[in-house]
C-alpha cells in the first residue's frame, strides 16, 4: 500500500477531500513530511536506506500518538539531492533547485488546505540546505505558517550507546547506526556478508575539524565501497532499540508542535503580489519606494 510504514489512520491521502475540509482545528494539526533519498549505501545496504529510515521512524512515531494529538503524514519524498553519490549505480538524484521547488509546491498545497504546521523529518544528510531554503521562502510568503525541518537523528536517541568512539566521531554514511536501523526496519534487504569498514582520513586542518572532513567531498573520495563508517558491529537488537528511542522522541516532538504557538505576521503586500505571479520589474521605482 502507498502508506508503507505510515499508519493508515494517520495518512492524510487516505482521507477524502471532504473529510479533510471538515477536519477540526486544522491550524494546529501537524502535517509530517518524511524526506529521504535513493542513493548507494555500500554493498551491504539497499539504496533506499534514507527513505526507509525517514518513513519508518515517522510511522512508528505516529503510531505512538494519543488520539487527541492531531497529526497526519503525507507521502514521503523518496528522491533527494544525492549528487555526492553519483559515482555509484542505483543513485537517483534531483538537483537542489528542483528539490527546493518541490518542497515549496507541496508546502503551498498544505497551506492551501488550511493547515498551518508542517514538520519535515529528514533522513538524508546531503540536503538540509535546500529544505531550509524552501521553508524560509514559505515563511516569507505566509507569516502564519509554522515550518520545521530536523534531521532524523537530531533528537534524543540511544545510538551512541552502541558505537565506538571512532564511529561516533567519523561515521557519515552506511555505518553502524544506519545498518542497525535497516536490520530492524527492512531486514530482508541487508547483506552483512558484504559489509566493510571504511573511514575517511584525518582532516589536515584541526582548527576547523579534528574529526569529519570540512572540505567539499563526494563519497568516492574515500574509497570504492561507498561506506564511510563501520557497519560490522550492528545487530537487529540494536536497531530495534535505536528505532524505539527515535520513535519515542519524534512522537514527543510532534505532540509539542501540536501544542506550540509561534510568531505570526502578515506578509508584505508587495511580496504577496510578487509570489502570486506579478513580476517586480513591472513596478516602477515610485511604487516600490512606497513599501520601503
């Protein structure tokens, strides 16, 4: 089914348009958008890792919510900005501009339906910037729109408990935590007999970073496996524990967003006209000065 890991009762597209129109308190209903990617994750994991983790964690979080917390997921974005993995077959990528515009168009649809709270739970570390720029654009357009984006692991969780210090400091892709989570969410896709350990070299500018590289990089810079970390110690039991802790934290975050209040304001009138299709160049200088 289209909902995948997402609970049917919390999946907005399973409602009719009249059901959605009649939802109470849409201003505080949280719309959750998992964002992932399709990109190589070493020889031992499927290319869908980031999308599986984003949708899987969100699904488990939504299943924990009490009935009084109004929240629905919309279908995950499974294609992301993954050009750092272009050297590997199976990577399917959008440009940053297309991803950003996609988020803007989806956000406009959510807003047009009457919702005012949009949470993006991001599973791919290579694309926060386009997501953040899209949210800023939407916020400029709509001063009563609450938009939040956070990476999947940036909530309290127990992953560090299972990892060695080097893994905590250096792992970036297809390492211990991601491997354990996929063992829990999609065990049939894991091929541990192909797993390898691989870390990037120490970054030779310790003032900027004593751990992860700060210079621009692509995955192939660090070797042909596509792995940047150590997946070998991962176990399904660890994955279940990590999933449980992430789902618990995200459920709490969604509940807090449902209750939260935030600054509201009107968009400037000239901005509204521009965003509705008026080209600013058509305005003469005097007209623009009126709004400064």
